[in-house]
C-alpha cells in the first residue's frame, strides 16, 4: 500500500492527482485474513501493533473498511502510544472518504506525539484534499521545519507554496528534489489548479 506520506510524491503525476483532490491507494499484496480468532492470537502470542496495522491495511485495501475500523479501534485501545495507530487510522478513514474524521484521528495522534512531523504532514495532506490551503500550508511548514531534510516534506511545502502563488518559493524547494524540467511541470500544474484552492471569503 502507498504510505500516507507518499500520497503526494515528488513526481508531477502524483501532484496532478492531488490537484484533482484524489488520494489513490493500492496494496502490494493481499494476504488472506482468517477467522476472528486469528486476531485474538488463539493459542499463539497476542497480535502485535505491527500485525494489527497490517491487518487493518489489508482489510481497507479490500474495501472492508468497517472491519478495518474495528481493528483500528482495538489498536487505539491497546497501542495508544504506537505511531502507526494514527497514521494507519487516518489512511483507512481517507479510503472510506471520511476526511474530516481522518483529521480528528491525526489530532489524537498529535496529542500523544506533539510536533511529530509525519502526523503534521499527513494532516496537511488531509487539509489539502479538503482544499483548505492555509491549514495545509501550516502543517506542511511545521513538518518541514521539524525535518527539513525529508524530501517529502520539502515537496509538499513546495506544492503548498505553488498553489498559494509563491512560484519562487516553490521553485527553490522543488529544485532540491526534482530536475528543472519536473519543477517547471509542477509549477504549470499548480497554476492551473489554483482556482480549486482559493480562500473563500
């Protein structure tokens, strides 16, 4: 499955998808999920946070978001201090088209992990998908400030700047992670997409 933080990749294709407010997700493999007893571990060891996260991911990829939600609720109860509880939870909610709830889920994570750049970046993505550019820019800026070496944070902040009309700032950032041809292509895409992100007065 494409990781949440990779929903906006550095290439123009993924950025174009973001302009259309799409969040494509796929799963590389779909291992079989057995009966509910499997989740309880049966005679085996109790399921780990990582196992539950993978299970929720597989179920969501198969369109079984209600079952995935059950697993995520269990993760929240049993593993509230596990970062994947919040990143995976938000992904599942997005797959189900529940963007506002994904933001609330990430807010829960940020209460546990203040200033965690992955969570801030992911919440910025949710705001971007809701066409809330000011909120997205704020979160992308916070993630970038926390970890300015991360190429995804660089690219997402560049996108926010481009959508907001700061072509120079976007070009400077994108030039760190893209070729000059790709930078210009992204700027062109962002210019065309700006009307979708105008601040409503």
